[in-house]
C-alpha cells in the first residue's frame, strides 16, 4: 500500500500544488476509503475537487466539490 503521508504531506504544507485542467489546486485533505470491511482506495480533496484512487495509486475518478455558479 502507498504511504499517503509520504506522498501528499508536502502538498498540505503548501509547498506543492496539484495541477488539474491547467489550474494549480491546493490539497486540503487526503485519507483512506473503505467498504466497511476492507480498505479499497484513497481520496485527495483539493479546493474544488475530490480525486479517488485505488489503494495502489491508480486514478479512478474526479468529482467536483461545488456546482458551478450561474451568473
């Protein structure tokens, strides 16, 4: 399994940012996901997205945390 602290701690401190669709995003949180019995993967929350990965680090999906506001 991946050591999440080793991989993402520098993003939390602000020294690094994730680039998503050409925009630098601050990482706000990360953690493990489970199905109630086993660890199935992990998530990374940025300012605008939640990214989901398998426990081996393979990207699964990205979800927007907020809907875009209409002007």
